C-alpha cells in the first residue's frame, strides 16, 4: 500500500480491499479485462490512458477517474493517466464531491457558480487532479489512443463506438442521483463511492 496516500484515504482503501469477496464473479471477470488492458499497454511501453464516461460527467465518471488514480497509486502501477467526461457537460455534483471527502479525498473548489473546478489531492506529496464537467473528447481529455470505460448504461448505449478509443469497456453503475433530496441521499452516494473504489482497487490488484 502506497505510503504517499493521505492517512484517511489509505485507511479507507484498506477497508475496501478487505471487501473484494463482495464483488460477484461475473463482475470480477469484467474488471480483469480492464486489468489485462492496463498490463498489456505497460508491457508494450504504450501509454495507459483511461477515460471514464457517463452521460453528464457529474457523478460516476468522476468517481471512476479518481478511484482508478488511487488504485494505480495504491498498487504501484506507474504511468497511468485517468480522465472523465460525459456525452454532455454539466457540473461535478456536490453530493459526489462530499462523498469523496468522506472517503478521505482532499478537495478544494474554485468557487465558480457554474461548473466549478475542483482540485483533488490524494496525498501531500502527490499532484492534484483538476476535476470539472466536460465532454469526453474535450481537453484535457485525450482525443485518441485511450480506453473508454463506460460507467452508465445510457452513455454505453449512446456511444456504441467512441471515436479515438483504442479499447472500450462497459462497467455500468447505478446512478446515486435516484436518492437526491431524500433521507437516503448520503448513504446512497457513500455506497456508490465504496463500490467504485472497491472495484477499481480490485482491477489494479490484478495488473501485476
């Protein structure tokens, strides 16, 4: 486990790793396909770029991008770049931001009224990621030679072919949005944060 992860985040990661047995066998097989892609790219000396895509780039795609970055750091898988985008742009949902903060991420907003940018830090010695909502083909996302990871069914169906993608993986997750403005809101966001974290950690545990 990387000592560079912030202590609260490292504690959260250890808890998720202990839950690998909660991942169904069929889902593990899908995650191992993603792991194989990362492994093959690294063995070929090719860049590993993962772009997580959902409809609005507001919740699940950001969770995927950030947890994949954590997982790569946790397991020492170097030279992995993670991105996120949508089929349209909206804003990084503050409920998802709050769930990530509860998991141990350090996040600061620039305070913009529309589509704010968030600096997300995994640890004091690690570079921050700047997260905001964008289309999957907009800067700073790569336009070619990346793996598209589809994390919602709508985006998966809307983009059967992702232009520029060298590989495509379907890993849909239930949208926590269904619990917005209900008593279950925080619990549902925490569940999805934990699930995506657990699965990205499992995938990267299978790379080496």
